[in-house]
């Protein structure tokens, strides 16, 4: 259930805690502290109150906020023993589709991390692809205890911001989503290319790519919706595949077989999950180019 900020400001405290109690994992006391500071003019102000409640909490309570998080890709996720939000977030990153080797690697890293730092590895999985998660996990395992405590708390706040943005609407919305989009321009005809098949894949490894979206361009040469939108764009390498040969055949061009350009692939990287990545294709039967647009 989503709430308008004005309605949330006027609701009984018990309803506010019920609505926002799971924004911070197993820590409804954060929502209780924020409820006492109402009303809020902006969603950003509500989140600031929650963040400040965490910062002002006693050390034991802040430590419990970390130890209460589920393990990344842990057995709890497969057995259904963790909160529904956490299950959905891990599934969105593909952690419910790990191979046995990948699952074993995550389990090994989890055990080493918990043994060293005393709490589970915490990361906002919605901001990462699978390859990025493993890289980040290994890099943070090598960090200092002080740095890792800061990293873990920062990730708790990122997770909470995304959950709150999904629950509360109003002025001053939190910036938690990015966007990945494309368009195709036919330079031979001098107009947008309509009906071009478009496939977006996340490059997981040298031997695995996972299709994220399939669509085709409309009369404006764009897709009807972003390829990824309304959520963070996971940090990853991606590949866009455009069915340029089929488009030109449908347009009646006399192409050689095989055509010089059939399926055009563009490989690129996303490093800012909240950024806007516009990756267009400007093409003819004989050439193409791309750039990062706006």
C-alpha cells in the first residue's frame, strides 16, 4: 500500500509505524522516531528524520540494525525465511537464479565476511548486476573494519531510501531511480527508424548474458517505455542488439546476403544506477555510430 505524504502526516502514529516499520530491516523504532517529528513538507524531510534517528541511536541499536539484515543470497533467501522486501530485492538482482557454483561462492564470501566483521554483507542489490555484486563483495571483504562499518551503514540507507520512495509519494520525492533508453535514426532515409527490434542484455560473464528487455521502436524511432526505468539501473556491462537487417529488408531495400550490417550490437557500461543513460543508434545499411545522449 502506498501513502500520500499529507495522509501520512495526519495518520495515527501506530498506522505510520505499520506502514514504514519495514523500511529499515527489523527496525520499526526508526519509523516510530520519525513519526514523532511530523508533519513533513517533503518526502526528503521524512527520510532525513529517519536517517537522523539512526545516527542518534545508541551503539547497540545501530549495531543491531546491521546484524538484523539477511545474508546476501544466503540460505534464508531460498528457504523463504527473510522479509518479503528482501526476497524481492535479491530476486530482482538474479540471486534466485544462481548456479550452484555461484551460490557456493556467495556462501563462502558471506562466511568470511561475517567472521571478519561480525555482521552480514549488506549491499543495495537493486543497484548492482550479478557481476558487480561479486566484485563489490570481494573488494569490501578486503577493507578495514572502520571503512566497512561506514559502507554497511551507507548501504542500509540506500536500501531504505528505495523502499520509502516506493511507499510514500509527495513533494520532494527521493532520487532513487535511473533510466536506460534508446532510439534509432535511419540516416539513409533521414527519418526515425520504426519497427526495429531491440534487445537489451546484461553481460554477467564471458559466457553468460541475461536478456533484460525485448521491444521494438515506434514511429518516432523510440521505444514506448524506457528499457529500464522506475528503478535503479544496475551497475553492469550491457549489450544492446538492434535488428537492422530485418528493418531494411522490411523497408524494401535490396540488401546483399548476408547484409553488411544485420544485427548491430552496442556494448556499454553503467556505473551510476541513478543516472540517465540514453544510448541511440544512428545507422544506414553500411555504417552506424552511437553516443551517450540525454
